[in-house]
């Protein structure tokens, strides 16, 4: 089954995707990770995306949609998780068209629910591996050796947009643009909700039970 995983910044989309990839062999399509890779490689796409990301704003739909379409074209039948896409109703509508052109479907759009108070400490304490993207947290999930990725030995750093002023814009952007997707997916019949405030392992069990 293919999934959309959505929720506020820090809700745990990346953390849950990482587990789905590891345990079920699904493919994670994180538009945020794709943009960060493009920035690192200094591609034209990266240059276009960076100024929006640094401010906590959405990258324009036309850029994101084209990028996702290209990834979906090269999946070779593997089940996938869309992490962070769609992020507004226009993107959800575009996704619907792309999927039907490619004879693909989304089984569930799972919303990870976490209160705003919890999101802030998750985001300010988050650290990520520069090489493989593994997600850590200074308190709840520190790397075994500080600054070094447990999984690949890469450098563990803080994301540029995990600064308090940018986080505030990201949360506002989420409320204005992404929250309305809950209603969109409710009416499409694909909506499911998971309590994202539980321990990450319990969240994973809930997500997995929705795949049956
Ligand atoms: P993106 O990279 O998608 O960022 P985001 O949506 O802000 O989400 P995050 O990655 O911050 O959070 P997450 O839900 O993955 O949480 P995580 O698992 O890391 O997008 C970045 C930017 O790219 C956007 O601002 C935009 O500019 C652009 N962009 C991306 N997609 C776009 C699109 N479709 N359209 C336009 N622009 C787009 O967890 C967070 C922390 O919490 C970690 O430290 C983790 O260890 C901890 N944690 C996770 N789960 C738990 C738990 N259950 N209990 C305790 N702690 C937990
Ligand atoms: Mg993420
Ligand atoms: Zn790593």
C-alpha cells in the first residue's frame, strides 16, 4: 500500500518513514530531503528552493510537483511513502492527476497528530545526519557518540530551518496551508489519524496496523 504521511513540522514524518523503510522496504519520498540534497549538490533546483526553505515558506507548487512526478516515474513498482508532500490542497489535486496518469493509488493519508507545545521542543532539539538523513534528538534520541551518526558514521548537525524564528514561520505556514488537507482527505475517504505524541515505537505500531 502507498501512503501519504502528513502533519505539522516535527510531527514525526521522517522518524516514521525511516522505520517503514527499514522494516517494510518501502521507499521514502521526502520532498524536504530531496530539496536539501539539491541544495547540498548546488543544483538549479536547490538554488530555487533554498530561499523559501531558509524562511520557512513553501517552495512554489510548480517546482515541487515536477520533482515528485519525476521520482514517481522511477519507482519500479515499489510501495512508497510521501513524506511532506502534498502540503496544500493544490498539491493534493496535482498528485491525484499524476497518480492516475501513472496507474498508481494512495491507500491511506495518515495524519500524525501532535500538540503545538510538543512540536517546538522536538524541532529545537532535533539533529540530523548530514550523509544519510537519520533523525536524532538531543534529549529523546541522542546519537551514541555526540555529533556522529549511529548508522553511517556521518556528521550529525542541526538543520538550518530548525532555528526558533524560522520554526515559527513553518508552524504558521502549516496551519494556513497544510492543515486544510485533513478535510480534503476526509472527503476522499483516505484519511486516517494517529496519535503522534506517543512513544515513536507505539506510533509506528499504530501506523503499521493501518496498512493491513
Ligand atoms: P520538511 O523537511 O518536510 O520539514 P517539515 O514538514 O517542517 O517536517 P520536519 O522534517 O521538520 O518534521 P518531521 O515530521 O519529519 O519530524 P521528525 O521525524 O524529523 O520540509 C522542509 C522545507 O522544505 C519546508 O519548510 C518547505 O520550505 C520545503 N518543502 C518540503 N516539502 C514541500 C512541499 N511539498 N511543498 C512546498 N515546500 C516544501 O521528528 C522531529 C523531532 O522529533 C526529531 O528530533 C525526532 O527524534 C523527534 N520525534 C519524532 N517522533 C517522536 C516521538 N514519537 N516522540 C518524541 N520525539 C519524537
Ligand atoms: Mg522530516
Ligand atoms: Zn547517517
